[in-house]
């Protein structure tokens, strides 16, 4: 709360003021019970005279003077207009004061709504922005379903339990403080006796709350497992059906949801105990105080009269409700804190890919890219790259080939700083890329992947993605260069056609040409192609390759190739095996060596 409430402190101030007004009006409206009871049952035989407010009377403080004058007004008007009419007036005053009290109560709750909704929105935005800022390596360790669960279920739990308790944490302490002060003013002896029961209530609530947090953490972990399985099932539905594995997947999901049901049942049962436990303890306290106070009243030296004791009991009963609400918060908050712990795993994750405090500024791309003895590993047990050194002058076409797992894609991922090397360094125009601003570095590059990453949006917005203030003419020109314009215009809505989730409404070749058009529109000086034609049929490959040839013109290109036929014209080909460069040269030079590269080519021909 301390972390997120600060921008909404104005609403907190308004809530405090309205809750104080509500408490004061409540106390004074209940105070009318005393004269009403005395009139109803004709209990007051004392004679009162008005004491001027400025006059000081020995042994009387302001409250005594106010009480005396209030009773004088009631008795004076009773003599003049009759007790029945005075009782009616007091009932009307009570109703009016209750109206104002409830209006303040509503206002205090209403001004808290922007805080609750604002905190949840801010929390979701912080998680989302953190996800965007974290390096790709973080997500290789985490399941997507788990992250989605934290952003949905855990944030919802924080909203329900923690932000839902903000109102209670402001309102109830104010009510408890004012009611407690009133009880002290009426009878400190009774109040001292009452206080003895509060620590017992607090201890019981705290003990159950601590268990609730642990159980809630286990339940939220199972919720993450559930979401992860849903995400995996949606992504692998084709394979599940092909292998007739519906029953197996259903049983696995049933086991997870069954375990979650048991945990949630325990959590909900403990949470449901809040009201009955507090209700029972409150009633026991009322009964004991009623017995103790009644004994005092029946004695010969009663500190208060019967109507005042009834007023005291009304105030005591009134303090029970905020205490009960406060106890609910002590149950709810640990449950929310369990979710907050899981959210903090994302929010507090370290991001090693950072821009330096004072980055080196570069004006475009002028010379080339250099790898100096670069090594990298995802875990210490196995090096993915081992001592890689490459020179890529500006305007050159470098191809990288090798078997699966040789480190080709990892090598390309180091250039835009998706990862940082463990050893060595990568230079652009002689400057270590770790000394550059990350956004400036990535703005120099266009990336076309084997599996085109498109968004559930229109074709226009997918091509224009990441480029500000782009015109329709520029998008159309990029699509024409990418061999995409013709098939786009065959669509009923043209460039406004929605392509579905990850571009599912398009063929593989069409998706790839859209991603090439996106790279063309960005117009980057450095181009990274990660097996851009590997998964296409012959006709689609021809169209995509034509588009790539146009895209590569005049740019520095690093192409990871699966089909050697696509990189015959490369200025240099790097052949990789088990994280090392084993051969390098042009296509003809490598064929003439009759080494590893030639064997790769022969296997492809077969």
C-alpha cells in the first residue's frame, strides 16, 4: 500500500475527514438515547438550570456543562410543549443525524473507489512494463501460463484482499478510536474491564491469519499450474488431437484442478471463520460487560445511571462491528500478501540487459560489426558459443550455417543484446554494444524470424508496427517490395484485414512476407535473418527469397541459413559446429575444401 497509494493521497485525506464526521455524528446521534429513555420511562427527577457557556463552575468541565445544558433544554421544552412532542423532536433529530452520518459513510467509501481501481491498474501496468523490460532469458526459465496467472489471478487476489481492505484500514481505526474515547468518557472502570478481552481476540485472529497466508500461497501456485496447462493445451491442440491424447491431457488437468479445489476449500473455510469467531468473541465480551456493568448499576455506589449504561452498551456494540471488520482484514490481507509475493518475483527480477547511465551516442551505422573472442552459455555446464571472432564490414552479407544446436541463433541474438556474452565483446563501429543505449542499438536492426511473429491486428498495423506516423503509401510501398501487395489486395478488406492470433488467417509464406514488409518499412542498416525461408514450400520460398533479396540490397546482413541454396551469394559463410567456427569462406571456397560445409550440402541434395 505504501508503494502504490502515494499518487492517491488526496482521496485518503477526504476519506479520513468523512470517516471522522461519520464517527462524531454516530456518537452524538446515539447520545440522544439517554434523554429519550429518561423521557419515556420518566427516570429523571433532577432539576436542571441553564449554565452560561462562558461561566466557570467548580468541579465541572466542558462535557459536564454541555450535558447539563442539554438536559435543561429537554426538561424545559418538556414543561412547555409536553414530553411527547419533545420525544418526537428528538426522534427527528436522531433521523437527520443518522442521514448525515450514513451520507458521510457512503462518501468515505466512494472516495476509496479511485484508489482501489487505480492501484490495481498501476500494479498491472507495472507488471506488464516489467515483462516488456525483462530479457528474453528470463522467460526461458518461466512458463507463460504462470506469468499470465500472476497478472490475472494474483492481481485479482490483491485487489480483493489488500486494496479491498484499504477502506477498512482507514475507517475502522477511526471509529474504534472515537468509540473507545467515548467509552472512556462515560466510564473508565467499565472500559478498563472491557480492554482485557481485546488481546485475546487479536491473538486468535493473528494465529489463523498466519496459517491462511501459507495455504493461500500454495493455492495460487496450483492456479499457476492450471493456467500453464491451459496455455500449453491451446498451443499444442493439433498434436493432442493427432495423438488421440485428449484423455491423458484431461486427466492431468483434472488432477491439478482437484488439488487446487482442496487447497482453495481450506483457504475459504479458514476465511469463513472470521465472522463467526469475531461474532462469538464479541457476544461473549458484551455479555460479560453487561453482567459487570449491571452489577455496578444495581449497587449502591453506581458510577453511571441506567440510561447512560444503555448508551455505553450501544457504543460498545458499535465498536464490535469495526473490530469484526478489522478482523476480516487480518484474514484477507495475508491471503493477498501470498499473491503479492508471487507478483514480486516478476517485479523484483533483475534485468542484466540495461543501458549504461551515460551511453555512448552513435549517429547511424558507418563501419561494421566485430565479434572479439565471444563465449556464451545458458548454464555453466555447457558452452553454446566458444571463442567466436568475426569481422562484418558494413554492406557485407554474412551467412551462418551448421547443424541444429551449433549456436547459430544464439550468435545472432547477441547482436541486439537479447543476451550478453559471458566473455569477449561485440563492437559496432568500434564501440562495445554494452556502452550503447539499448533502444538506439536495436533501432539499427531489422529481424525476420523463421516463425513470423505477428499480432492479432490488421495487416496495415502489423506492417507499420514499431514505426511512428507512417502513411498508407509507405506501407503499400513496403508490401510491394516484399511481394505482399497482391495477396493483400485479394482480401475483402485489403490492408484493414484482421489476420487473427499470430496471423493464423494467413499462409506461412504470406505471414513471412508481412514480416519482411515490416522490416522494409523500418529501413534498418543491419538485417538479421533467422532461417527466414526454412519452413516454406517451394513457391512461397521463391516469393519470399525475392523479397529478401530486395530487402538485403545495400544493407549489412547476417543470415542464419538452413538451405544452403539461399546463401550461395554470401560474401562470407561461417560454418559452426558445437559452438565453434570450423570453416569460413565463400560458397565456392568452402566447396573446394571438401570439408564439413560440403558434407552439409551433399546431405541436403540427398
